[in-house]
């Protein structure tokens, strides 16, 4: 004869209340963790002891159904294969976990349709907040989330002026960072500087091109449009862009790639062409991904500190969720660092 398997009943808030000798609402107050909850210290201690003794785990699903939220953040990024973005997500996750929030990540490949699909999915999933790095989104795409009361942080420069109420924007000043790097190359004696600029119309590309042009103008160096090449923010994009610049009758003496992956692609192409870096042509990137110091020669670049950006983006979400954020939209710009290595 088969002995039926017995499954222990999961303890409930009512069980905790009976063991602690309090009402069930008192247990709810303690579990909510509100600093102003009307619970005496000794009562709170009894409730916590009962929770530990029973092994009670709050039913987050039931709680979220009542609140119509899911204790979840959505992170929407352009390219999970670019090492910059996993580091950014790591920063978001570290803060989310401290606040008891789960994180779901969407990869969009920098495609506008996928960005909008990710927003719809996050909205339908009733997340607490969304952290999005958009390449193609407009304010109209974000408005439904704000209307639903979903906390929204946009990372990168998207050009909202003023920042709409309910939206926080976090970025590094791409133009200033690019200008600092190009100015460094000029100080090294380069006046013919090629730029592998990334995908036209995307915020990173536009800001970094502005910085490139600004630095040339500040040093009275004429802008030659043929020195700016477009392409994907990938190793292949950098390889192709470098190849195009090498075909010029007067090739550049330095290359500035709008991200490190493109700079690495450029290094491959220059090596194939038999050019020594930096003796015959200098190369600089942008982002300071971990591999930037591992390639040969090690890459001169701009450090954006993606983990720090991710942590701050998540903090901006949790500040609003706790009620400590400002009433209107806000904009924060974090510092960057110029990292000089062997390639330039």
C-alpha cells in the first residue's frame, strides 16, 4: 500500500499573529517596514521572532495583486553583447536587490520597434519602474508609462527640454567627453583625426560627433566631413569604418571610435594593413569596457563607469518609490574620466 505524501501547510500571517499574540494588521505593519508604523519595539520583536520560528515567507504574489504591481524593475538596453551594458545592468541589480526588487532585462538591438515592444511588455507586466537606454524612442512612447504611475529613468541624452514630470534622466556628457579625448589627440600633434561615429540618429553617436567637431573648432582645425564615417556600434562596424578611412588619399594620423568595440575593430583592420599603433596611427575609443586594457596596444578611451551609472539609475527609481524623489522631472550628469593607455 502506498503511503500518501504529506505536505506541510505554509504558515500564514494569521499563524504569525497567533504565535506573537498580536492582531494580523500588526504583522502587516511589521512586514511593511514603515518607519512610522504604530508598533512598539517589543511588539515588533515578538512578531519578528514568530516569523523566524515559523519560517514564514510573505506571499509577494498576493501582495502584488492587491497593489497591482510586481516588485519588479525592467531594464531596457540596446545591446547585451556589448560588455558596457552587462556592467550597467549589474549596477542596477545590486541596488534592486537591496530594496527587494527583481530585475527583468530586455535587449532591443538598438531597434525602435523592439524598444517600443519592450516598453509595452513592461507596462503590461505592471513593473514598479523602468530604466531604459533608448536609441529611437520619443516622448510619446514614454507617456503611457508615466500615466500609469510607473517610475521611469532614461539613461543617455534624449533631448527632452525641459524634462517632463515623472521622468528622470541620467547621463554622461557625451559631447564634453568626446571633446576631451579629441583635444588630447590634438595635444599629441594630430590634426587629421578620423572618427568612426556609430549609427546616425542615435544619441551616443550624435553627442560624440558634436564633441569631436567642438574640439576641432576650439583649436581652429578645419572640419573635413570625409573623416567622419558611420556604422554599427560593433567590432565589424569599426573594422569597416577604419577600412574606409584608410582608402583616403590623405589618411588620418589618428582614429577616434565612438565606442571601444569599434576601436577594437579598427585595431584589427590597421594590423592587417601593416600599420603600427600608435607609431604610425593612433587609436582611441569610448566606454572603457574591461577588454580595453587587454587588447594590444591597450586602448586609450573615455571611462563612463557603467556600474556606477546603473546603480544611480536604480537609486533614482527607489527614491521615487519611497516618496523621497522630487515632484518634477530631474536630470543628472555623472562625471567621466579620460583613460590614457598605449594606443594613443
